[in-house]
C-alpha cells in the first residue's frame, strides 16, 4: 500500500506540473486523495494533500471544509475553526455548517484554567503517524501509547495508531484488545470498524473453536470461496469464488472447442487444399493453447483459494520475535 500511495502521489504531482492551468480540477483531486488517506488513518499524507488542494484552489469552500473537519478530528480546534469559518465565508449557503460553528462559539464562559489544561497533542500524533508510515512501528508505538494515557483527543485516532503499530509488530492479540477498547470509546468511528472487520473477523476468533484450518480448507475444496466466507471475508470469498468458477467454465468450454477443432482437422479429406489444412490446424492449435492457459490459471487460483482459507483460519500468535510470521499473515490478509 505505501507503494500504491506513492504512485498516486507522483501521478498527482505530475498532473499538477503539466496542467497548472486547471487548478480547481486538480484541487478537487487532491481533496479526494486527502479524504481517502484520512479514511485509512494516513494522517501525514492526508494533511499534505488537503494543503495542496487549498493551494491549487484557494477559493474552494469544499476544500476548506474538508481540511477543517480533518483538523477537528485531530483535535486541532483553532485551525479547524478557522478553516470551517473560511468555508462559510466562501459559500454562505452552508447554513448547517454556520449553525454548528455558532454553537461551538456560544459556550465561551468556560473557565480559563480548563482551557489552559487542554494540551495540543497534534504534533505528537503526526510524528507517531509519520514513524508508522515509514515502517518504524517500534518507535511509533510508545508515542501512540503515551497519547492514549494522557487523554489526548480524539482517543479513537490514538487507538487506531496503537492497533496498527501492534499489528505491524506481530502482537496480534494485543492489537485486538486495544481495538476493542478504541471501538468501545467511539463506536461510530468507521476506520476502526473497517479495521475490525478486515483483520479481526470471526475466523480468527480463538473462542470460535481453536482456529483449526481444516473447516475453512475443506469448504474451499468443495466450493471455491466458501472457506473465505467461513472465515468472515465475504467480499473476498465472493471474488475468489466467481473468478475460480469462471476460469473453470472457460476451461471446459475451450476444451470442448479445441477437441471439436481437432476432429474437424482430422476429418479433412485428401482433396483439401494446403491453405485449408493450415487454417484448420491453426484453429485447433490456438484453441488448445488457450485451453492450457485457462487451465493453468484455474488450478493456480483454486490452489490459492484453498491455501488462503487454511492460513487465515489460524489465530495469530502473540510473538514479537517472529516478525516474519507477522508479515506473512499480514500479506495473506491484504488481498
């Protein structure tokens, strides 16, 4: 995923250089890119993308509102309010946003010492996320834990970082506990929900039956994709099942077609011209090669379907020393 994100970033930068005259259009692309990164918890890249969007289109109310909501989620309240106010100034029709800002400014009688007691942890959060994005999960984890213990807001963002760092270090069971705590504090956080569904599905639940691979593997032997569905990966199971069965059907069809073409070639009589012989042979040979390619693809995907279902049915062990095992499991889950 870091490689894909870098590629997207490079393409956007190239587009910015080649089409500088289309600032608003490129600004919308950067805004969408930033929102996508924010949804994945990539805070550093998201902040840069939102800044680029506003630099390209400084009169875009949507860009200011998007960055304001992002900063509000990070707990950077003064900057968030400034962005949101600018969005309303640029587009007065955003009456709902204006009303919400008014409610935020109304309780201005809060004690001064309470306001002073709120510490801005946004720089620590960005530093921790930068370390995590750079692959240094061991250095990022203490920062995420410190922010969580200090009560830094919002807690869901710090919890997400802790989960990602623990998972990258192979401490899967600890990551599951932290994820459950973060979701309990913020049940509506969509990023935490997606992470829970993707990496801690029912197939990895130790209370479900010990995590034996045989149940999922046998199901995938009978029907491709069934094992993934059994593990809780419905989308993946549907995709693998449809592709595998589609390749099986195409293999059968091309086998029948190749056999028929070969029979037609053998049935040619002595009076057939050389050109007709060549045409019939080429058709039979082409169908045979196509059948072989489809057959190889089918057997490869069928084997992957079985091995993947078996591998992901096992509960992840808590073993910080075996980083290789963590990477293999993470690779299997990233499809």
